[in-house]
C-alpha cells in the first residue's frame, strides 16, 4: 500500500510514526497518508488515509464524531509528538486489497459544523464578542471549546443581521470586519478555538524557538530549508467615510497612513462615530500591511503551529535572521509503497509554511463576503401592546420581517427604521401597527434598512372597493386610538362624476399666509352645525351677482369698529317679528333720496341728549290715534315759515310751569268756543292794540274785573263799575237799560 499527500521531492531524513484514535477504528489500522492545512484565521483541514481489516465500518455513523491523528518522530518520546484533533465531516471507503480496506477521513474544527446551519436572524445592541458567543451557545458548542484572548473594546452594534448565510460565514465575516483572528490548539482528546486581536497572544513555538537553515541534502529534524522572502505592494493609506442621519451635514471620516499612491478609500466605512472609525482605519491598514512581506519555506519541525513564533538562524543574507510569526502551514506524511499493511508504518514528514515578520501585526483578510439584499423585503409594523402608532423623534418605526422566526411581534422586533416620506417639504405620514411595508437597504446592506411605503394585503385592504372604485384616489388616515373615523382627501376622476372631497373627522384649520382666491363655477353651499366666527384683519368685500338670502335661526350681531356703509341699489326691506333696537354711540345720519315711510304699531323714541331734526321740505306727522310727547327739559321749536297745527278734535296743552309764547303775530281761530283757564292769574301784554271782536256778547267774569289804560281805570266788582280818569263810555256799547251802575270820578263824557 502507498500513502498520499507529499510535500516535496528528495530523500527526507525526518521519519515519523502515525496513529489514529477513534472508538470505531481497529487498533490494527495503519495510517498511510496525512495532509494537514492550518493557519491563522483558517479552519484546519485534516485528510487522513488508513488501512483497516474492518470491512464494516459504518461511515455514516462516524460523521460528527471526533478523531485524533498523532505524529511522533521515530524514537521520540510522547512529549515530542504532535496531534490534530477534529470532527469527522467526511468518510470514504476507497478500495480493498488482500483483506485490507482503504478509508479516507476528513477532520474539521467543531465550529466548522456551523457551515451547515443556514438561517436569517437579527441581533440588537450587542458587540461582536456577545454576538458570536450567542451563536456558539445556540449551536450547542460548549464554552470550554473556545477562548477569547482579545484585548480591544468593541462597540455595541445596534443592529446586526445574519442574512441567508451559514452561521460559520456570519461569524467569520464579523471577525474579519473587526480584525479579530483565530487559531486552534490541539491535544489528543480535544481542540480549542482561540481568538485574539493583538501581538501579545503569540507565543514562541514549543521547545527551542531557533530554527537553522540547512540544505535539502543536509536535513535534520527541526530545520528549515529553501527560505524565500517575498515583498509585494500594499496600500500605504486607508481612508473611509460614513454618514449618520442625525448629523447629515457632517459625514464622519477616518484615515490612517501617510498619503501615497496606493490609497484605499471605502464608503460606507461601517462605523457610527469618529472614534470607532479611527479604530477600524487602523485595523484596515494593518490588514493590508500584514501581507507586504512574507517568508515561505520548508521545514522538518513538528512544533510549527499557526500563531506561534520562531527565529531563523544560519541564514544568508543576514537580514533574514530574525523572528517570524507563523501564518499558514501544510503538514504532509508519505508512507513508502513498500510498507506492509498492519505494520506500524514509518513515514516521511515535512511541512511548508508562510510567515511574516513578528513585529508586523496580523489582521485577517476580509475574504468572507457580506450578503447583499437584492431587492425589497416585506415587513409588518410592530410596537408595544396597546399602541397603534409607535415612533421615535425622527418618525422611525419598528418592523417584523416575514422571514424572521426568532423575534416577537413587538417593539423589540427590529431596530428603529427610518420611513421614507413623500418628496415634499414637511410631509409626515407615520405607519400604523399592522401595516405591511416594503423595506429597502442602503447599499444592499441588511444592517441598514429603510422603510419605503405601505402595501395592501388581505388584512389591510384599500379604503374603497376595487375594481369598482378604480377611478378614485384617496389619502386617508384613521382616528387613533380606536379608529371609528377618518380624515381624508379624495379625488374622483371618473368622467362625468369628477369630484374633490375633503373630510375632517373633527376640526379643520386652514392658514393662508398671503392671498386666497376661490372661484366657484356654479353653486356653492356652506353649512355650519354650531358657531361660525370670521375675523378679517383688513378690508372685506363681497359681490353677489344675483340675489342674496341669509337666514339666522337665532340672534344675529354685527360689530364694526370703524365706519359702516351700506349701499342698496333697489329697495331695502326689513321684516322683524320681534323688537327692533338701534344703538349709536355717536352721531347718526340718514339720507333718503325719496320717500321714507315708517309703519309701526307703536314707536318709542328715547333721546338722552338733544334732538335736532332738519326737514328740507314739508314734514307731515300723521297718527291714527293720540300722539304723546314727554320732554324732560325744555323744548324749542324753530319754524322758518308758517306752522300749522290742525286738530280735528280737541287740543289740550298741560304745562307744569310757565308757558311763554313769543310771536310776530298770533291768530287763534276756532270753529267754536275758545276757553282759557288758569289756577292763577292770566296776563295778556300787547305792545299795540288789543282787539277782541266777537259775533255775540263779550263776557269777562270774575270776582273783580279791572281794565287799565294809561291813567284811566275801569273796575267792576260787587255789582258796581268804577271808572277813574278820563273815560268815555258808550252806553250803547257798554251795559244797557237796567244795566249796572256806573260811578264816575273826574270828567266824564256820556252818550245815550
């Protein structure tokens, strides 16, 4: 039988024995070939071939069980052995010959089983260490199977999505993004995943760390041959930029390295603030520099392991004599064809390695791609129980993606997600719980969702039945909480039934900063169920082309701070079923071009001050019944021409004080008697002649009657008349036969 997995040609002086440890592999089995690929930030891959007399090994049952392969230098103690321990992920039966069966097994790390666990889920408010630890725990990886040797402080990630990828790919890309590397430590019974982020975790190889350089022909154990130093270009400066919506005018930038020709610029940088950006810029530049200088070579030392350091000696040029960090190693064992099955075969071992100067920090390359979301995802808006609208100060919402099997439908289902608004200044439409939204992702990044718009489903149907109402457009929002009514703007575009409808479920406010113009082609109607108030800061004018009718079921009040002018081109008719009151704080002026006719059952005028009435033509006052005037003070009438009082019936004047009549001439004419009565005296004073003419007797009646004219007097009383002074008495005119007795003093002319 012959082995596999050779590394180089020529005779090797390094001879080792190999064995496998597994409960289902017979101890008589012989290892005939081995190849181990391992390195920093690489999952080790062990291929082992063996011959076994057992033809009935259950290959399927061996999957996910553990196996150890141990190499020991010929004649060495167990402390000089090297083991690799892993999980069987592949088992094959290759062939059979002379009762011996050739099997091949592939060993991988325990964590490599995560490659077979593919899912999508969301992690919130955890740093990278917490996320990966949770992934391991969910997969059943025991806590003693991995060890964190990291020194750095890692920021909390508000929102991290494992998106349609294996758990292994998810873990690896997070480690690569943060610059955390890993390696494995093996024993015959287990292996441990170790994670670090700095040079302090790298220890020297077991035993003597100095390895001499020898030619191939002079090989001895623990020697190096064919060393090759290689230099290659790398970025000399790293720059990045990211953007935060909370500081939109100030993108966050980070850089590291001196300005040169090999600049690397990335957007988005994947950080939220300048401090984290600076940390990642340092990681990115160290990632590039860790591959600028590499040392490759062959070795015969079993003690070489990824992440350990050794020092090269006896090498030319002398500049190569320095300390190196082992990055990648391939171990190979060849068993000669002449080896007999069942014997403890001795094979030839050698390794190939790649190392970098130990003073160059190692960072893992970002080789695991981050999945991109190609297209839109659907999600439902979520929030705390009992709420209908759940947003933050920026109008962001929480959603639950339909693919999410992990998180509940509440306010913990996602991070805060910005919601796209209409492309107008000040638009604010906030999604309600239960709405289905389309969600896009910035740069396709599943960690940067943006909600776009609502889409209807069977639970949230359009507000109007379709396709019957297909010509309608509506912008509608429901009352919250509880619903029951809506605010709405609706447009009906159906030909012949076009309509614009506005509905406010409660109040409606309209503010116009400047002019407002409203034109109605036909009719307009306005109905107000309660109070209507209108306030106009400037002028108000209204034009009605035809009739105007205003009906007020209760009171109507009009208040004008300044002047008010009412112009009526035709008649102005007022019909008032109750009282009519008119109050003017200052003057009142009425100008009537024609007739003014006031028809009232009763009129009462109260004037607190003076009343002046000027009539340009005739003034006529006609009363069907009595007219009563009450004047609290004086009353003065001034008539420029004649004044006539015509009373078909009686005319009475009652004056509590003195009545004074001053006139150029006074004429009193009655159809019957005229009677003057006074409780006191009656005095008549004339500047000229007093003439009393009557068609019958003239009678003066009183306890005494006295007539004085100059020095002459006529006194009557007690049945006598006494004359004094020079008096002429015409007996024909005064008295008569049997008349009163005249007593005359002085000279008297008497005619009979």
